[in-house]
C-alpha cells in the first residue's frame, strides 16, 4: 500500500510517496500489510502475531505493547496508549537498570543507592550524585565527602 504526503521543503510543498510501515515480528519494515492480526515473518510470509519467535534477553519477555519499563527509582510507570509495538520488556519482578538491561527488584538497592557499597573513610560521609547522561535513567555515583565539608557553603 502506498500513500502520499506533502512536506514543506525550502518554502515549497513536495509530494513524498511512502510505503506502509508494517509490523514484522518485533520490527517494523516496509511491506504490503498482512490481513487482520497477522504480521510478516523473517521469510516475508504472513503469520499470526503469537507465532513470532522473538528471543528476549534474560529477565525480559516479548510484549505486543512495550515501552513502559519501570526503573529502580520508579518501579511502576503509568503507561500511555503510545506504546512501542512488538518489543522486549522487563519480566515481572524486573525493572530497566541504568545499563539498559533488566535487573531484579531485589538488586535495585545497590543500583539506586551506590553508597550502600561505597567505602568511605571514618571522617567522611557518602553522598549520592546523579551523573548527567543522554538517555534516562542516568546512573548514580557515590561520592565520599569530609564531614566538615557538609557544613560549609559551596
């Protein structure tokens, strides 16, 4: 199925003809759509969605509507209708970790609070500082600070 849209390019409308984006077992590619609740397999044949053989990493499962993974800081995320179709999501009891993989909720205390494993000196206290990163959730780091520095203005 082809469709035409118009884009405004350099002050003029240009006609752009596009193929339909069709679900293909966890991916979206340009194909003629399958009828009903069918998707294209790796051979390009139409098969039922539930026959897609998608391998997800450990701690993840395939979902027809994903993109609402929680994190250690926010394990339960309210989902909107704008989901990512056909993707791997964190399995039940797991959340998306700072490195992008799914971690068990029991392991979150160390990921969300690095001070639990930090080794500060006797005259120091541990502070958690978030790192600036391009993709959320950003990792946090432990910073050991002298106790006397906490009362000083910076």
